[in-house]
C-alpha cells in the first residue's frame, strides 16, 4: 500500500451521541476517544448536536483557546452557531457542538438536493428524520468550514459518520468537499431493527427479505433510503459485527468494506482497593433499597442479577429475562437468595416518594410498599410491558420467596432520586448479568459486564456473543461468559438455559467466584480499544485509497 494512503492527518467523527448520552453509541465513542487521542493528538475532532440551549452539557468543557480563530470565522463569516471545547471523557478530545436549528428553513432544498444527487427518498419522512438530517447537514457545514479555513487541501482528512442520522452529512461532504474521505458506520440497520421489533422472524427468513420492500411494508422508507444510499456512496462502509454485516449485505444490498467491532477502555474500571470499595458500596445501596421496598431483610450475600440496556422489550430479551427469573424462582432448586434487577429506562414520572423517604431517613420498615416491584412511578403504568409481564408471571416479592425482581426504570446517571449511583457504579455490585438479546448488532452491555469482572450470559444473535465464542467455548458461565444459542423460535429453551446458568453460579464458593472474575478480566483484555483500533486503521486506509482513486490521485 502506498504510504500516502495510511493514517490521516485529521479525523472528524460525528454522531448524535457526542456529548449526548442516549444509547450504546455514546459508550463506543467516549471509550474509543482515549485511543484515538493517543494516535491523533488533538487532530481527532468529535462533532455533536448542541441540544442543550441555555443549560450546559454535563460532559462538555468549553475551551475558548481551542480553534479560536476558526470559531470566530465560523460564526461571523460562515454563520455557524458552534461551541468549541473538550469532551470530558478519558483522552479529553476536542469537540464541536453545533446548533442545527437555524437550518430547518433549508430542509426542502436539502432534501431535493439529496434526491437529485444521491437518490435519497425523503418523501415519506416522519418522526426524528428531519431533526437528524438537519443536524447531519449542519455537521457537514462545520467540517467544510474547518477544512477550508485551515487549508487542509493537501492533508489526508477523513470524516466518519455514525448511523443513518448522520448520513446526509457524509453525502454533503461527498458532493461539496470530495477530497475528504468518508466513512459511514451503521451500528444496526434501521430496517433490520424494525423487522425484529415488529415480531417478524429476522434470521430464519433473512435470505428472502428485500430491504426496499420491507421498508415500504414497515413505513421505514426514508430512514432506509438514506442509510442505503450513504452505505453505497461512502468511501468506506463499516459495521460492528459479522452478524450485522450479513444483515447489511441482504437488506442494504451493500456488503461492508470491513467489520469494526466495538472495544472498551480499561480506565473506566477501578482497580485494587478502589474496586472492592465500589463493589461493596454498590451492593449496600442496592440491598438497602430492596429492603426498604420489600419490607424485609435481604441476605448480604444474596446473588444479585441484572439486565439493562434500551427499552426494546423483545429485541433486548427483556421478556425472556423475566421468564428465566420466574423459572429460577419456581424450579425448586434454588438454595440462595436472589434479587434480580431490570435496569432499563422507561417513561418515568418521578422517583417514589415513599421509597425515597425510607432511604433518606433510613427507616426500617417491616411491610412491603405498594407495588413492591418498581422504584420509580411511571406514566401510563398499566400499559408498561415489563410490569405487565412481571404481574402475569406471578411475582409478588413476598418474604417467603427466594427470588425477588425489581424494576429500576430510570437512567442511572447518579441523580435518579433512589439509587443515586451511575450505571457503572451500580453494575460493579452485581454477581451475574443477563443479556438474552434477539437483536443485538454488537452488545456493549455484556462487554461492559466482563470488563467489570461480572460474568455474563448473552446469545449468539449478539455480535459480542459471536466474538466471545472465538475466545472461549461459550458453553459454561464459569468461563466468564455463556453464549446461548438463540433462534427465531426457541424462546423457552433460552429461558431454561439462563435458569441453569444462574443456578450454577449461585452454588459457587467465593474462591471459585474469584477465578471466574479473573477470567472475565482476561476476556475483556482481548476486547480493549488498543487491540480493536487496528480495524479502524484499516478502515482509514480503505477510505483514503478510495477517495484518492475518486479524485484521480492514484
């Protein structure tokens, strides 16, 4: 490979989740930042949406000296509304937040241009499509402004766009600054997620699906169109796992140029005495909360089990988790007390006032609270799928039960009013986690779990599960991860397998658990960004080479 095609001089990476924690992509970018900073040393620039108005983004640190001259030019000459600073994550990379709202007036001309130049069909757009595409357009303008102001024409520059939401940014750059190499990463195809979320068999019939046809059937035409066309026109198209690569090939009619799996950064995990103290604090908080909610004492050595992630009831396997916990509860083989937590954000109304008062005043109560399965009141509680299934399965959380289940339906950001710990500071207190996903392109939650030394149960329909099976057998939870075979139709077999894995772990002695924890740490080391960044370096090569070919430089 010609030396000119190697590592870029500048890398722009944009996502709806830069300084804006919505889902798993935030974790991808915020943990990858440290490794990218080591390579690029402030020549990697993240771009995110300024959705904060007068309030400050919690992890954005303004830096008035950073790109000072360009910022002045961008505002006064190019008419951009931007904030410049650093992302408050390990590596503290430069970040630009752009206010995209002023561009809504250009929506129609933008959509027409995208149709005329790239055949992106926005006619059937609805929901968050407009907002996402206008942000992507503003992102393209930010990159163009920066590129021209600093005269980067003779530099190797790459712009990396995450998810369909940033697709129009990639296409804008392709048209107006064609010398910049573009990378487009889909973390999950919009149409694949929709097929799975609509209770259709995605995998059994994958080879028979036509993406365009399914987009019409499921009213997903606009999102599917921008995703498909961006994948086609980007200089390098990537996705995060082999399972999603198959999905892209079938549904987008475009095979990824390379798979770029998601890594993790070890500096998010405390070590030594700090680890032990955080684990002890997490367990005390969770058990104390459970005692107040349930009105009875919990064994300090109870097995704490959890699932977490986005509220995608079927796709994330929340339904099968509840079913599996019910089987553990009723199997007659459980000898140890278990508390199972569902840590999935829902439509929260407020933290429970009764539970909050008991915790804050440290009042010991001997009777369960009303509806003793949930920590926060929800809007429209009678329609909540999790609560309905917990009730249907027969959970009462009675003192006589060995397993109790508790729904924590809020973002664990450290200020939810009940737990008041971040997700990681809660995760570290668990004994085992369960992520029985039906649709999971990668699977950050099980990777985070093993990185924190917590054994995890996942499935072979998750990208991480498939990757883990290349490192361990995946057949025994004592390896650190158990990877359950899941198909479109074996729901109850999956529930049984989870039950058996939890029962196996519940019987292990402390010495054996320490060995399992070490195996978790060892496995997580194999998925650190220091190793996985190589896939991105290869993607950079591909993008630069294709851009140079397009521009007649090779």
